[in-house]
């Protein structure tokens, strides 16, 4: 999506350690008028897929998920991060590994709100190694829900997550796909 | 707001320990079409106040804040919870006490995104003892930003937070104000 690539070039900051900082419009300060345009694009891509639920993960996925859901006229369910083991039989649970912090945590959703009647679009702000997205897909599979696909704002296409998940036959649409970036000179290229 | 009171009566569940469970439409599964109506009501209340930023706190405030902000055509800034002491001179920080968990944590926003040029509407899902709202107000005060007011979805009016904050001269608009609720018989009354 050309508009998003322009925005990333104009406002994104590349930092050492493979960090693309977009907290000025995406995941701290949120440029809501702009995010609505991304939501409309997700709707264009998935409009005819019978989506009846959007699933995301707290915290930075929630805003873009809600702004997207209004075009689908469907609810959003956000998975909650949990540091403690959840043994409740009322929750679907899966495990996320954070490569940044080298820690594991669970993500949970209530079984009441994710069922075999759901056709789910998963929305998230970033896709890199795919651990969060894989965990959300697993929640859907445990619930017997159909994963229609994923809508990602920014994919680090040089990392393995997107490729691995597409190889499983899951549709992944990323609005910007970063091919490479360089903290030394601030350059970024898109696929 | 009559529509919201009806929704709470129909879908809310009252649990022991002063819990009003509205995770079916507000803070886990989010009924986005319904939340848009709440956003429109916040806009009606604050439309002529020159709001140029909406401030909320992760995670459950983000959805309603984003859906509200699109009517104001302004960005959302969400304060991040931090368990660790933040000594960065790039952050505004304030302390929140959780009465539920009897713990303290910091909330932080980047100084870049909250400044003396901001006229801030604070949005949150719940107001009870007021600790989160007070912390958000403090962030604005540290930044020299003007707090136009607060927009709360559900206020537990029998707790002290709303009264104390209004007594400081800060406008607080709550779309539903719970006067009392009873877990034993499931009854709820509104102000």
C-alpha cells in the first residue's frame, strides 16, 4: 500500500537491533484518520470472505482492529497476555515466545467468544517471526473457528514468520512488506 | 445514556467482589458498532471544546478511544503500563495504585507526543476509585497539556473517584453511572 510506505518513509525511524519505530502513528500515538484508511484497505481485501469476527492481541493491535471492524460491522475479540499459567476450562490458551525478551507468555480468550461459528480475520500491527500470529491461529483452531486470513500493517518480510504461515495455506495480507532496512543510514526498502 | 444502560442490563453480569462484567461488549469481545455510538455521544458532549488529542490507557481503553477519535479527527495516545521504574528523560511518568491487586505500577507516555499544545480528552472504559484517571490527568499536567475533560463509559458512582476528580474542577462525563448493584440478585440501578 503506497500510502503506508510513504508514511513509514516519512515518519518511521530505524534503530539498531532490527527496530522499526512507528510509535508516532501506529503503536503509541495513533493517527486514527490514517489508520481508518488502513482499515478500509483490509475491508477491500477481505470484504467477500464472510468475516464475522476480528481477532487481535493486546495492546497495540486493538486500535487498528477496532477501526477495521467497523467496516465489516463485526465485533473484535482481543487475546489477553497472561504471565501466569491459566488452568481455567473457560479459556482457550496458546503460548507466545518473545524473541525480543526471550520469554514465553500465554495468550488467552474466553471460550464464550470464540467458537466454531466464527469466520475470523486476524489483525495485528506487526509480523516478524510470526509467534504472535501463530498463537492467534492456534486459538482459532482450538475453538474450531475458521481462519479467513490475517491482515498485518507492517511485515518484516526478511524474517521467517510470513513465509512459514503462508506455507501452511493461510492467507496473509500485509499492507507494507519491508525487504530490508539499515539503521546506519536510515534506509528502508519495500518488497 | 439510555442505550448503554439497556445494554448493561441485558448483557452485564454482576459478580461478588464489586465486579460488573461487561466483557461481552466492552473489554474483551468488543461490540464495535455499538461502541461507535458511544464514540458519537462523546463527540456530541465535547465537540466544541477544541479537543486535539485523546489520551487513554492500555489495554481496554484503546478501542473506545480510537472509535471516538475518528469523530474528532484527532490522534489517540495510549499510556503504557510499566512494571519497572522508568528513569528515561523522554517519558512522562505517573503512578497508578491498583486496589484490585493491591499493587502499584507506572504509566508512561513519550514526551514527544504529549505537550503544552495539546487539548486533551481522556477516554477510559471504567471509573471507580479514580486511580487510573488521576494518573492520566497527572501526565497531562506534567506535560503542560490542557485537560478538556474525561469521557468514561461506565462509572461506579458509589465509589469515590468521580466525585473527587469533579471536585478538582475537571469535567467528567460518564455515559452510564451505576448507583448500586447486587451480586446476590443480579440487580443494578443507575443514577
